[in-house]
C-alpha cells in the first residue's frame, strides 16, 4: 500500500517473488523489490524505511537479509543511513537527473507580497479556539453522529446557522431551509441545478464579478448573461431586457467594484423576481466586514420566498475549512434536495466544530477583532496608495477585504501585473473579472492576507511596476 502521511515506508507492498534465477537469494529479492518501489515512485525521497529488525519480523526472515539489502541500496544511492538516525530514501527522478539543465527554474520568483484579492488573514486564524471546538465535539459527539451524514447537513449546525443569520444578518431563516455545503460555489451549483429542474435556464450575473460563479452556473447547465454594475450596484433595469429569470448579486458588497446595492434597487430587484416568477441568489461573501457603520442586512429578509442566501466562512475564517451554507425559499427546499441527490455535506465533526465555535461566542469575538484589524489595514493601504500612487483613485465602500484602484487612461495594467510578478508582488486587474474586454484600467487590491508592515514596501513595488509597465520592456 501507499506511503503513509507520516512519510514512513513501513507499509509499502513489496513483491519478493523471484523474477530471475540470479535473484533466488532473499536479500537480493528484497533489494530488487525496494529498488523497484523507489523507482516507481511508491517510495518517495525522504521516506523512512523500517528498522531492519521490524522488517525482518514482518517478512519472517533473518535480520541479516534485511541489512544486506539495505547496505546494497545505500551503496547504489537509493538509501541513505546515518548513525543514530533513520534510514531514508535518497533517490528520486529529480535527484537522479544530473546537471543544472535538469533543474526547473520558476517563471517568477516566490510571492513576497500578496495584494491579490480573495483571502482573509490566514495568520490570524484562531487555531487554539478552533482546536478547542474540534476537541470538544470529538469527545461529546454521540455514536450516531459518526455514521453517514445528512446530505443537508447536521441538524445542530443548521439550527445554529439559522439563529446566527437571523440575529446578525437580519435573515428570515429556519433550520429546515438551511443546507450545509462546502462554500458559496458549491451552494450556487446546487441552487442552479434546482432552478434548471424548475424550468429556469438563464441566469444573470454581475459584470464585473467572480469568474468562478459564472463557471459554476455554466457547469450546472444554465446560460449566463452578464449585467453591468455601477456605483449603486447591479443595474436592475437591464434585467428586463434579457431572458434571465434568476440573478446572482452581491448586495452588501459587490465584488470587485465595492458598490453596495442601493435601497431602491433592492426593492426593485425583489419586485422583478416576483413579476417574472424568478429568484434572486444573494452572495453574502464578506458582508461581516463593514467599517463605516454596521453591516447591511441581507435581502433575503425582504422576501424569503424569492431570495436564496449563500454564505461561508471562507472570508471570515479560512477557505481551507470548506464550510458554507445555503438558505433556500421554503417552497424550493424539496426541489433543491431532488436536484442534488448525490450532494455531499462537509465532514460531520467539522460541522459540529463550527456550531460549537459559534455557540460559544468565539465566532463573534473573532469577527470583532478582524473588523478592527482590517479597518486599520485598509486605512493604511489607502493612505500609502495616496502618497505613492497619487495618480490612482481608490473606489468602493469602506468594507470587505479589497479596494479598487482606478488608474489613468492608457495605463497597461496587464504589463504592470507582469512587472510586479517579476519582483514577487502578486496583483490582479479589473479586466480579470470582466466577462469581456475592459477599457477601464484598474487594479483590484486585496489586503486580507498581507501583514501591516508589508504594505508600504508592497505599494512601493506597485509604484515601480506601474512605471515599468508604462515604459515597456
């Protein structure tokens, strides 16, 4: 079987059958079997092979046969042994290749500063509290919690999420309408499948917007129609000109423009859904982070019968957790389950850990600390941009984990991104999130996963990249 995750080669399948007359002796056959496992990649470089006594006991042979085989492979360079240390595999196809030409040289240096959007502060992940939550549920979970999970999610987390959304986001949610999923993209795929089963084949999306949401809708069999966004959010009046009967919208904080859907447009969008017999799919992806006042309530609370609500902890805790939720209109709950018969909920213990994390107040405490940290970091980034890139204009509400930096006409943002990458600075352009070509030069700068002291040197590199991008190679 394969090498274990602890990088120990103690359980590797070895074929000791004599393949040739000259390999009739056991230590020759063992050396051949180990050599083959290494060359075939079943034993990777750095893997620890068993002590000779242990392997001899497993094979039912003398320890001498094992030490002879190990000695042969050490002499050939497949193994390395040091006194007082384990014997390890020292060969791989890469190390076997000779000469500098065999080494792969990366196209760009490693990322030194990350100003691309999409991540929270991974350094601030509440490791101790999360470990406490996992430990608590691992010790208290009843035996039937360890069986096959409910595809809709564990009842405890569904109840906890419904209560959290009611008190913190103004949602009209009940446990029966909540489904636990792997994140917003997973929730959108499930929603689109249900809509298609109900006869809805066309979906409107914000332009610019997350490309993954467009891809998710397409993968579920819907036709996607981009709709423009301005300073008041989605242009709802443009929906009537298209065939879509459903729309995905970031009402609280649109990505990447940073616009907030205005109250008149919120009302108009809900009215549109009622008139066409359609649905609004609300992506509430980072609405917890509002710095000028309290977060705006979700649209789902305006009409739970016409609005789906998607959320996750990817922007608040970590995308590595793979935990999110979907609140469906009550009449669509059965259609949602029927359209996703093989949907798999996240691991039950992780679900229960999140429920515990929320119930004990740790999630709210984490969000309060994160809001203070991100507000300070955003202010620092805006001030530094104003000093170092005065020709730029920062746009977007004081919220979320990114800002939009508009640049003068004629700025080659693609060249600037390439120049920045050569210095270890990761950037993203507005054009990356448009469905078509963008004539408006702008950069989408994320500040979630960069430390405060890194912002000034990162912006200095950004300034230089913009200058090099303008001057050409």
